[in-house]
């Protein structure tokens, strides 16, 4: 038996040596090609910022998005920030996300913003919208940017506004989160039921009853005057959304921007987040502005709007 094992080992070693001898060394041409910059679909321009309308594959469909790249050379690898808009918003957010994207690009930082289901240029109905799909689409947007442009995947950030801030923290505070910087504007991170009461007010009881009936959905007319259908899946997913239960996992850089008269995010919610984050490895900065939930975003000449844009750009420039 021992002789047989010895014979097998000898043959195996001989085969390995023959294989090694027959293997050709990497040619100079092959080595050179491997060191060449990757031919990305969206390259950095050496002289100017580039803004692209993109279609992000996700869930078997295409998600409309905007990819903004800073100026740079073909050997640069730049940080990336993914934007998450408010519940009934879009990837522009009254032009604020666009201004932030350009500001970040001036600091050498790329960004990608997408429209969630039923928002902006989305081809889906709002009835398709749910937190699970938002998470899925954000990951798809991140991976799309990394695969198609020169992104440094060790420097990733999230920017969320309102409900988007809740979704951002849900992802950014995971134990294995790849994000090293996160900016939350109007962080809607409280208990899910309290959050729903704040969002829907006196309509809450009716909406819950209808959503969990045979109708499997309910309607809500938001402040923009648009009536949308919200599915039972959205409410189901919300019961699983609990950002504050993950606060102990926060790391890297965290920015919290709040408003003194925010009708959807009470001061105690923001304070609970700041208190929880203070006991973590995260480096926390905060800013409170005199405003309601809008932060003056709809007014292009708003001083608060300009203050928030500058604060976000400055934060990420320092974080990366």
C-alpha cells in the first residue's frame, strides 16, 4: 500500500513539473497589455466634468440614472457617492442633487443618482415602489458605476434625503457595509410606525386597512398633488426597516443635517441618531438649519439650500 502511494505521489510530482516546464512565461506584450488602463464605457475627461444619462440594469429592467464624473486622467481612480432621493422625489431633487454632483466632481468625486420605482423618469408605477427594490436598485447603481467607470471601490459613500436617508442608513450601517462616508439630510430613521404616522398623518389608519385588504394597496395624495398607489409590499418592507437597530455598526464618516421645523423628522429622532452614533467608530459631524423638511430646495436662490449643498460637498471632500 505504501509503495502504491509513493508511486502515485511520484507520478503526480512528475506531471506537475512537466506542466510547469511547458508553461510559457508571460510575454512582454501580455504584461504590457495588463498594465494598460481599462477601457471603461464612461471615461474621465482630462479637461472637464462629464455628466451622463445612464440606464442601470436592475431587477430585469432599466433604471434611469445620472452618472457624474470629475475631470481626470485615464489612470485615476475616483471615489463614488450614490444618491438616494426622498419618498416622492426624484434623482434631481429640485436640482439640488445635480448641484451637489457638480460640486463633488469639482473635488474629484464621482456620483450616481437614480430614480426609484414610480419616480422621475422611472417607467414603473409607484405601486412597484418598496424599500427592498430601493436597496436592490442602489446596489445595482453602485455596481454599474464601478464596472463602467474608473471608480475606487474602497472609497464609497451614500447621500440620502428624507426617506432616502432612511434607506441609506439601512444599507450604510450594516456590519459588512462597503461605505466609508454617509451624509443624511433630514434622517427619517425613527420607528417605522411612528415614521408612517408622520408621513401619512390622519390617512394612516385608512391606508393600512386598505393595503392589507384584498385590494393589496392604497392611494395617497402627497403635497405635490399627485395621487399614488402604495402597495402592501411597501408597508411589509417598512416593518423590516429599522436603521436605529444598526447604529452601533456605524464607522467611517457620518454627516447629519437636520431642520428646526422638519414636519417629518422630529428633533428627538435626530438627537437619538447623534447620541447613538457618538458611541461608535464613526467620525460624526452635524448641522442644524432654520427650515422645514424642504430645506429651501424648491427655491434656487434659497440661502438654506446653498448652505446644505456646500456642507455636503465639503463633507465628502474631507471624508475621501
